[in-house]
C-alpha cells in the first residue's frame, strides 16, 4: 500500500486519536493514504465512523501486539 503519511497516536486516549487524525488529513491530498497507529480500544469504532462521516475510505485495519493500524484514503 502506498502510504503518504504515518500518524503515531499510540498512548493517546479518546478523543485525541481522532483529533490528530483530522489534523493529519489536512496535510495530504485527496486520494492519498494516511496510516494511523493507535492503542486506544475505542479508536477502531471511532476512526471507522469518522472516516465514513467525513467521506473518506477506510481501506484496511489490523491489530499487532495491542497496536491498531488503520489505513484511510482521503476523500474529495
């Protein structure tokens, strides 16, 4: 996957992963991919809902040793 930017939100509690994701999305262009790494359990539901409501595409999620990884493609 061609990742444009990676955001490390590990150790941050809700709502900070979403706040940081919104800010990072402003730094990339439509069609580019942001990778987010978070440890907050709520991030999975939060980022999934946020991506959908913002017109972005959640491409993939995975969990590796308690770290959740998300790949979100920025919408138009």
